[in-house]
C-alpha cells in the first residue's frame, strides 16, 4: 500500500515501475506519513498489487494467480468427481475384491498379500509370484498411529499415462514384550513349559526328593529349530556337526556336550542328553540350521525370558488406483476397502449371551463437496483425500434378559473424522444392523456376520456396512467390517476394526 505523496509524475512512475518489474528488480520511492523518503522494492510492489513474488525474482500478477488457483480447483474437483464415482462403485460391490481390487491380476502375477511382522510396524504388501524385475514392489511410509501407506507407481505408458496404486493399512499389533520362559505362548498355546530333565539320576535339581519329575529343561524338537541359537552351532557351509553324549559306563565323568545359547531369545544351556546316539546339527550353505537330531534339551537360566508376540490383532484399510495423464489430469479408477484379523472368525453366535461394547477406529477415502452450479447442478468445487475416524459399537446377543427385538444386533457410531490435511469435521455415521422382528419379521443372522445401514444423516440416502465377529471366547473379541456413507456435503468409504472392552 502506498503512503504519502509520490515525488514525480504518475506517468513517469508507472513507466519506471513497469520496467523494474519486468527485469525482476528495482524499487519505487514514496513518502511516509512523516514526510520521509521510503523506497519500495519490486517484490513489495508485486505483493501490494496482490501478486506472487517467485524464487526466480519474477512477479506473477494477481490475475495470473487467480487463474492458477481456479485451474487447481478445477483439477481437484475433476479428480474428486472420479473418486466419488469409485466410492459409489465400491458401495455397490459385495466387498470381496479388497486389497488390490480388480486390478490385482493386471499389475502382477497373482493376488495381493498383506503381511504384518511381529513388531507391528513392519507391514508389507506383495504380489504373489512377482519378482523385483516385475516392478510391482510397494514403497512403504510409516504414518504413525498404527498406519502405514504403501505406494506402487508404474512407468508411464506410450501415451504418458502413469498408474499409481495407494493403500493405507491400520493394524493394532503391539511389539513383543518379555515374559518368563515357561509363560511364553505360541499362536497355538503354551509351548515352553519345562518337560525334560538332565539324565544324571543322582541330581535332584528342584530339591523335592523325587527324581522322576525333576523337570528343569525343555525338550528341543526339530520343528522348532528356528528358535535355536548358539555360537557353537555354526558352520562355514553345508554340512552336519556331531556332538557327544554322556558315557553311562563312566559314572564319575559327564562327557555330554553342553554349550551356552538362547532358545527363543532366552538365555540358557543346550545339552546333548541322548543315551545311545550322538546329537547332530545340520546346516545349509548359508549356515542356517536345517535339522537337529538326537535328544537335545535346553535349560533356561534363572529368570530367563522370551519375547512374547501378540497373536490377537486386526487390520483394516483401503486400496485405490489412479491414473495421471500426460497433462497432469488425475482419474481415480477404483477404490476398495478391506478388513481382517489374525483370529478365527466366530461363526455361529446363537449361543452367545449378553451385550458387549467394542471400540476402535476406521480409515478410508472421502470426497467433500463445497459448491454446485446453481443452473447445471454440476459440482464446481470439491476436495478429496483419505481419513481416519473413531468407532464405537454395541452388540446385543441372546439371553433371557435381552429383549427379543434387540437380540443378535449391532448399533454404533463412526465419528471424529480427521482428513488427510489434518482437517476435522462434524461427520458422523450411525450403524444399525438389519432386521427388527417387531417391524419386518426378519430375524438377524446368527452366523457371525452382520450387515445393515450406515447413515450419514441424509434422508433417503443411507449407506451400508458389513462386518464379521472374530474370536471364540464367551463373547467375540473383535468386530471388523467395511462401510460407505453419504453426507449432505460429501461421501466416504472405509473399513473399521474394534476390540471388545475388557472392563465391562
């Protein structure tokens, strides 16, 4: 903004200003309110006029800036329209495509596989049968909060079109925690309870006076050889190493081979505890143990601990495919949501009683509509992206104290939406499973699956959801599903997962 009175004619000042702006420099002199001389730089003149000063010392006029912004809005809106179409298409499917959608056979040689490592932070998506040479490897970005983003960008085709696949996956698997050696559980149950003893019949290790149940060690079986680690068990290449047993003819000497090592991360001692044949350890060319024979036992040190993995975890997310043409125009070709669990599906829940509350989260994609043309009705301003949200569900099962109309149903809410640009909004989705016997005579299914409406508050435009119970305890421990919904200013499709509240 100019202050004071110019010191030369308006025509001369304009000519000089234009010349300076054109060459990316210069200044203009004005008077301050106190009558002092003050020079304005070309950048100040540019910005005072509503323009944008660029890194290369040039000025983009206010008119050009407005055109650029209008072009960005138009491009974003055009892309949003295609995403809205993809969301609507996903809403009309049975949800079986999931990760990789219908594109999976086209971009690789098989189905897409999701793997979540024991630490919960190493999440990978692979295409079955594909190799590095197939150029279908996903790049991974940790988004924190249990979310990872996976991106696969293909080379441009002959027309300059670039296809990109993006997936966001949430999982609630925690990193392992240390537990006492005997308390460790594999995915199938307790596997490190001490079940062996040193063959020295004269030693009462536990001091109970009974040598027949003197279990201080674990029998090491070949099936668990991946858990074995000891510096003595090493090889420069493929081969088999043999280790001696105790000679029963020499009562005063214990010749059995023993060495320090770890079993499933726990410190202790390995012993060749056979009575007839030597113990062996066989290696492949990489020095990896291929086989162990003979009677090996492992005695954990006092207080030894193993890292306990979390076996009951869930995952959910979305996958999309988009194409950017040579002119930079983006089209969203397909959107798919997916959800899964490490647990077994609950199946028939007709015998389950009571009610339970489940809490968790959701992720997905959205389109937010801002403005429609009053004449044509066309969408002229919209944004799109991905979101995360919270989920709370109430399940009512059977039992005499649950009203018949409420049995085998789920109601709940998805809210606290947070968009990818950290924008919060007031969207809320009401989930209600189908079937009210008092109204339509339909008894909800008791096969462990759910389906119903996902209302975003727009009359006559309910979305839908589907879900599955997981876990086979007295009550299912997880509810996992997918949903789509319409709002007065947009639409969304996503997946969710919720765990039972243990304090109920």
